[in-house]
């Protein structure tokens, strides 16, 4: 028979186990070593950067370049040169979270979703009720947007829209 003390004990054991498991998982994502040809990210993180860029910047009528085709993974890796190690790790952690956050809404990893589902997932994250989640993804998309809008093919098209001499 379970009494109140046993229930509290079991609850504490489950909560402690969950906290330890979450800590170990996050630690394994925290400081992953880079892989060639990158300086700061590994190939899985580079793939995630490309997928998020593709979801945030799809091909359109005006610009016929998908964000995943623009080699933003190279830009992102170079961008990390300008950040402290802690900020580099936090951005890399955000990529790891992005891969798994779609498990809650789509029951699949972000990299396994269709292009439309990836776009839907990014849209939901950009409009998330929790301001910290929303701000984190707005920052990530802004960084990727810097890489996308400075791509030579995109600059040519954007320069025709701006009289300030952009491009």
C-alpha cells in the first residue's frame, strides 16, 4: 500500500532522475567538438543551420535561392569566431534544441520533417508564447538572415530594391 511518504519518496526519485538525465543530455550537447571543414560546429549542427535557414528563407518569386542552398552553415561557423566561447556554446545548444523541439509538436526530429513542416515549426517558435523562446529564435533567424542577405545571388536582387546602394 502506498502512503503519502512513499509517494513523496517516489516522486523525489523520479524528479531527481529526470534532472540528472536532463543535465547529462544538455552537457553532452554543450561542448561538442568541431568537424572538418568547420572551425566551431560539427556536421550535424551545420546540417541544422542549413535546414533552419531553408525554413526561414525559402525560394520565392523574387529571390530564387533557398536558405539551405546559400551555404549559410559556412557563414554561421565564421560568425561564431566573433563570439565568446559561452555564446558559441549557447548557439550550438539552441541548434540541438531545435532538432528535438519538434518532437513535441510534430513527433519527429526537425531534420526528419518535410520542408513545409519545418517552416511551420520555425513560425511557431518565432511566435512562441514564452518570450525567451521567441527571442532566442528571433536572434538565430537574424544571424542566419545576415548570411542570407549577403549571399552574392541575394545581394544582386536586393540591391534593385534599395536606392541606398545596397549591394
